[in-house]
C-alpha cells in the first residue's frame, strides 16, 4: 500500500515534468495533489509504520527509521513553501524539482532498506496495513471537508 503511494506520487512528478512550462493551472493541480498525497503518506508512516519498525527492529536498524523521520521533515518543509509559492512564481518549479529529488531518494531507501527489514520482523503487516488504510481515509476525508468549506 505504501509502495502504491510512492508510485502515485512518482506519476505526479512525471506529469509535472511533461506539463508545458506555461500551463499554470495544470502545474498548480499537480503540485497540490502531490503535496496532499505526500502529507497523508508522511502522517501515516510517522504515526504507525515508523514506531512499529523502531520497536521491531530495535537498535540494529534504528538509523534507517531515524533517517526517514529527518527526510520527512525536509519534505514537509518543502511542502510548506507552496503555501506562499504559486505556479509561475520564481522558484516554484525549482522547489518542486527539489521535492521530487528528496522524495525519490527517500522512496529508494525505504523500498530497498527499511521495507525489506520490516518484512523480516514479527510485525503483523496485514493489521498494520488496515490501520494505515483507515487513517489515510480519515485524513483524506478531513482534507475534502476543509476544501469544501472554503
């Protein structure tokens, strides 16, 4: 499920790169959607996956989890910049490019290091997956409610 999130965000990054330079509306939509998906994804990983991984992996691979938290901090910092940046502004495309590079690095590390290590533990991944999915749905519902209220 988390890997599916990664693929969805990668598709948005690719669509942004293919968008015409002057298609402000398309770029705005793609960035908003990517930031929304990344925000939800980061929340569920930080609330559920990382604590479970930290507990299950102990001190042997704790650096992978700690590094993931730091990478999330960087991603969230870049996402916050889009509160002030609008498509067409100087730095908009560059910020999204750096966001893509940061996320791409993070995804690669999760999928090649952290996720395989987590799969080797005794974590009940099916139960964790159901909890993550429920939390993602609740977060998406809240985002939709806030958007509809404005």
